[in-house]
């Protein structure tokens, strides 16, 4: 009886089952009419894996099976695939901060070892094979791909001359040499930075997300490899990149190299990109009382400038947990005035700009808060930070006083930039600190409100007012523990020329 249901009803059933995350595969085998109704939903979001090191519970179908199902007589299924979740199975699972160099053989360990090379080879082969499968597809399509690496659980310390360590990520009295003995994270890369990837214009979106960082389930794909993949997607319009991956602060060289690689990626991203969602890591010191890390040893913050250059093409920019120059959109001189050429920048398509969980320091390690004289005197008397790090109760005090000039510069830069964003609907800035400092702009049909909520309260200066085209008398303030202030802007973009 049910096999004679009209197609319209079958499609509704398929839609509801998919929304309930019920398996649709059994429904496709009832009869041809059911197959025609359910297969488009079944293939719209499909999980595929590549590799022979399959573990129990591995989801999806193999790449070989996927190719068979979507080629020849099944080529029509290519048009149904909207999202492809691709698991790359590698021979070895190498987790972050779970191993150290083997006691007695520490000098024999080398990062460039056969275990990591085997994983790199499996990763490269899997990417080449995927792009070969996609190459014959209709390149006018719009495909979203989520990429993950999954290593086989061979043993807790698969690399030669290493051993498992529960404290490899810690700094304590019985382990103060982690900068020397802890094994740095593994991230898959293309061998010799060379790959045979085909150009695939049908890829519209790429996502590199960490499934569950609390269980160390990172995507484990290096920033350099992401850059290589991006360059083979000439029509890419959306990128999600999650690099919220904690690194021991004493592995500063690794952190700085990751920042440099990210700068290179942003600088080479295809200008077809319209949406960028990026989550980084604060790269904080061991304790809040310690000086922040300098992630740009050359003194040149190329990532901030590359991000500015990319942003003029974007419709949506969301950054989370990322150290960034506060004036990255509109560079300012020492007096807080726009540098020559800054006011020629335009963001004709930008609608959403969100900077969340911004660390309270700059990429150079310069803090945006400072200590009270009493707290600074205590810090100046610290003879050895090792004592502070190892003391469970010491070093937890954050700098208490906001350095106002940094936040003036933030608002000045955002103001001049925002006035060249005619389509801007939402702007957000949220500081990741025990002292709140949040900015927001909401541009609706009814009103345009620019406001800030802070503790302690913040008072803009005349430079900020000029950048946003309001007067200081326009500011309205609600006093409380968190002081909330706002300005109702007259129009958007402002009529007054800059």
C-alpha cells in the first residue's frame, strides 16, 4: 500500500526523516519510486572516508564506493551532493601533548621521522584521490567539503624514541624542561610542499573544524596544507578554519611559525572568497601575570595587513580568539590619525564584522591593560618565573587597568573603516578579559545604534567622535556595574565626507 504513495508525500516524509537524522538508506531499497524520492536527500550530505586503517565506528562509505555510486549510470547523484564530509584515515594517531622524548634517548628523536612521513603520504594520497574523483563533475556546481584527519590508534607513543607522558603539556616542579622534551604537535602536510591536486571550481566552501577539542579531536591539517588546497579551489566563496589548538607557551618557535603560515594563507586566498570564519588561539603565557607572547619576532604584523587586504572582498568576516592589531582595518599613525592611503580603502560588500574573544594584548606581546603600581612592584620583584608557574596559587592576577589609548585607537580605526562599509548590518568586538569591553553596531530599518558595554566605564575622546561622525554630547550612558553607553547615528553610511 505504502509503495503507491504520491511522490509529493514521499518527499515530505524524506524531508522529515532527514531532519530527525533518521537513516534514509533502507527507504531507497523499497522500490524505484521510493529510491527516486529518498536518494536526493540521502546524498545531499554524505560522509566519505579514504584509507585502509579503518577503526570501529568509522562513519560513511569509502571513497572507492562513493566514486562508483556517483559515476556512470549514477552520475545524476553528483547533482544531489551538497555537503561532503571527508575523513582521511592515516596509519598513526599522534595526539597533542601526550608524549615526550624517551628518557635516555632524547637526542635520537627527530620530528622528521617515518611515522609522520607515513601520515603525510596517506594525507596527500587521499587529497589527490578525492580531487581526481571530483574532477569530472560539473564544475558549475556548488559543493561544500569538510575535511578531517583520523589517525589509527597504534599505540600511545607511535613515534620512535618517544614515550607516553600524562604531563607533556604541563610545567611543574618535576617537569620543567617541557620546552626541550615535549613532542610538538603533528599536522599533516603535503610532501615537499608539492601535490598533484587538480583545480576544482565546483568547491564553494571548505571547512577545517575541530570536532571536539576537549577530546583532542582536531582536524590536524597544517595551515600550509590548507593553503595548498585553497589554491586549487578558484571559485571558493566560504572558508571555515579552526586553529584553536593550544600549544605550550615555551614552544614559542612553533607558535610563531603557525602565525607566519596563517599570514601566508590569508595573503594567497582566492579573491572569490566572500565569507571567512576563523578561530585561533590566544597563545597566552603560562600565567596571566606573565608578559604576553610576541608572535611576530620580526616586528612586522603581515597577518593583520593581509587580513585587511582580504577583507575588502568579503561579505562576512568573523574572527574568534585571535590576536590582531587593533587598527588593522584602518591603520593609524602614532597620534591616532589615519595613515596616508588608509581612507582610500572600501568594503563595498561587507555586511557582518565580528571580532570575538579578542585577547587583551597585541601580536607583538604588548598588553592592552597595565598593572596598578602595587601589582607592578610585585612583578618587578619576581626573580624566577619558574617559581610562579609551578606555584598553583601564584600568578593568576590579570592587569587591572585599561590602557585607554589602545581602545581609543580601536574605535578610531573601526569608525573610519565602518564609514566605508555601505552595507554593514552588524559589527561586534568582544574582549576576552576579566574586565569587560564590548562594542556593537546594529544597523536596522528603524535605527542605527553604536554602543559599548564596559567595566569600568569608557569615555571616547574627540578623535573617536570624529571617526564615527558624532559629537560627544550625543553619547547616552546607563550606569551600573557594567557601564553601557550608546550613540544613535543619523544615517548609514554617514552623509558627511571623511
